[in-house]
C-alpha cells in the first residue's frame, strides 16, 4: 500500500469512527495509542508518576476520545492528531490538579525546598523557614522545616497554596503553572510574590506564638475569591 492509499485508509477509519463504527475506533486506538502514550510520557512530571501511571492517563484520554469523537469534524489526519493532542493536554492538566490536591492534603509528603539560585523565590521561601540565628543550633532542622511549611501552607488561601506548591515545591515552569491554574504567566508571577509574602507572615506569627484565630484578618479582596493585593 502506497502513502496515498495509507492516508486514505486512515482518514476512512477516522470518518467511520466519527459515525459510530466500533471496529474503526478500535483500529484507531491501535494506530494512535502508542503515539499518545509516548506523548503522555514526555509530558507527565516525575512527581506525578509516583501517583498515576502513563497507562492510567492514556485510558482517561481514550475514554474522553470515545465520548467526544461523534461530534468531531476533521478534514485530514493532521487535524485529528491535533485534536488528540489537545485531549491529552487537558487530561494532563486534570491529573496535575488532582496530584496537587492530594499532595497538599498528604501530611506525610516530603516537600524539599529547592534552591536553584541565591536570588530565587525558593531560596527566599527556605529563608522564611530558617531561624534568624546564624549558628547550626539556631536553625530549624530539615524535618521541622517541612512540618512548619505544611502547617503554614494550610493557613493560606487556596490560590496562594496552589502557586507555591506548583512553582516551588513541584518545580514547574511559570508557563506550566499558568496553564494549570488558568492564569496568565504574569498573573502567576504576581500571585507567587504575594503568596510568599503571606507565607512569611504566617510563619512569623507561628514563631511569635500567635494563634491563628487571634491574627489580624487580611484586607478584603477586590474580587470575590481572590486574595487582596496587600495580602
């Protein structure tokens, strides 16, 4: 079979699957499944793989494809593949969100404080967890730092907690964080700055022995559900 015939056959399978042909859909799964799995493996962060496998994500992708393919309008194989890639990306976003929620809830999760550079936000976050003393005995031990961080994160607004976990603890890029959070990269950077500032205030209050219920409430948010600028 030459290339033109192969393409015609592939497009025929796509059209047949769109029209409800189960055998054609199964053939498409065999044809595109390995490529989709390869794409998933490239995009699935190592931290997420500890909770979900590439096969699990692929099954979610195929389920979504089976549910949506009947409404699909495509003119060629390239358009079909582009659509499949979009389905994969959306499922990966969902998987990352679920992983984030589980990671924040998991009291046993080890959350290392990365330090890629002396001026980085993660270094400033680490500094928030260290005592002001310079001697070894004047600094929190690593385990105590993680416990303090988990407790402090639990007192933050959800958006603050999410951006800190994604950008600093998970080490995702600004672009990936923006995609997952549904914000622009610029908004993510601003939000991270506010989140780290608020986290510092929470940690300082913890050290001074002020109970959460006795702390001054942050200024009212300008929009419902969004932390205030000064928070």
